[in-house]
C-alpha cells in the first residue's frame, strides 16, 4: 500500500469573494440579512445596500433571493462591475458555468479588473480546464502581481500539471503578499514531499502549523515526511495528532496503520486498517 498525500481543496476562497462590507463568519449571516434588509427598507435605491443584502442572503442559503437583489443592483447601475462579478460567483457555485461566464465577462467591457480574471480562472478550474484557468490567473496577476489568492490558485493549477517550479514561484509570491495565509505553506510542503526534499517539506509544514495548528491534513503531511524518512515513531505520533483533529479521515487512519506495521505493531496495525476501511470501503480501489 502507498501513503496518501493530503492536498488542500483548490478553491477555498470562492465563497469568500462576495463583495460585501460585512463580517465573514457564518454565524453572523442571519444578523447581516436583518441589518441590510432594514437598510433596504429605508433606502431602497442604494446600490451598495442591494449588493450587500444580496451577498448576505446568498451566504444565508437564500440563493434565489440573493440573485434577485444582485439583479436589482444592476437595474440601478448597469455599469457597476460588482453585481456582475458576484452573479458570476453565484452561478459558478451552482454549477451553471455558461451563465456564470456570461456575467464574469461583462465587467471586461466596463473595466478590466484582476478580480474578474481571477473569478473566470476559478470557473475554468472547476470545469477542469487547467490551461484556461492558468491563462486567466496570469491575466489577473498582470493587473495585480501580488494578489495572494490568484497566486495560490495558480500554484494549485501548476501542481496539477506537475510543474512544480512554477507552482513554487506562485506560492512564494502568495506568501510574500500574505505571510499568514496558511495554504501556500502546506502546498509547498506537498511539493517538497513529491521532490523527496523532506527537510524543506518539514520546514514549510511546521510554518503552516505554527500559524494554524488545528488543520489535520498538515499534521498528516508532516507524518508522511517522517514516514518517508524512516522515522516511524515520529510518524505514528504525528498521524495520531492529525486523527485527534479529524477522526473520520480514512486516509490518515490508513497511514497510521502503515506506520504501526512498520514499527512491528502488527495486531494494532490490522485493527487500525480495518477501521480505515470501515470509514471508507473504497479507500484503496
């Protein structure tokens, strides 16, 4: 059996890019809806209120209402790029890529922005068109070379293609722009695992965990570093930390089983592997 490497999801920021001057925590969306609904009742023809109300409704799970208010914002100001961009994000999340692209392309005729290119890149990435995703992320970066999210997603596209040098360059630009953004560190760690440069992999994974120690896949990747080095005792300890954070992750449980097997703990390894397969019967298929 072969160890699994745990990569981040490539599009964690899509839902965060709704343009609204509101708090981002999910627990606040209902309050935000109330605030902006009240503001809209008092000032029904202000575009910023429409955009913020539409965004908060969407994030509260009321997607159709959110779309309605974003379209009302366009009725008030058809030249405003923000509603087009947000509608593009909405339809991308719904999987309606053709309609999303129609809205995302509209701001180009109004004002070419790094955000419009970035979101078109996200759309193509979700469709699995890596080359067009890269093309649009690079256009976004021509307008804003240090935009961290575009660099992050660009790095992820290069990882898919196996272009690790280009991926490292993009991730390092993301770190330069946003040193406390955790995801580039984990992904750089993955690249160095792939390149068998375990010292650098350990360095970047530990930098990730110093900023945010509650992310199980980073602990799992660090466990992989120790496994490949042959330090099975550290691998076991590190996998167990990952499992404390994510006990239902079958891949991490399976990696622990392999470390236990390498340590000669055969009975415990068999029990642990059985648990992994109970969590995910398709794990090794």
